[in-house]
C-alpha cells in the first residue's frame, strides 16, 4: 500500500486562519495553522460536505 502525507493550510481573503480541532480536557479550544493528514491508498478518505 502507498501512503502520502498532505498538509492543508487555510486562508480567507489572503490571510491565514487557524482551524479549531476540538476542545481539550479543560474546555479550551485546540487550534492549529496546519492540518496534516496521512492518506493510505487504495482507500483514500472521501470528501463529505458539511450540513
């Protein structure tokens, strides 16, 4: 099987924005500038739009 690591960065009108991942045990937001995903083929993840 082949795998690839993808790093996604987000921006709005040319300005980088942070992504909220979750809340920690104390209820604080866990945020990041980059989202790193490892995709394993032949079964890559499938995009599903939000509601």
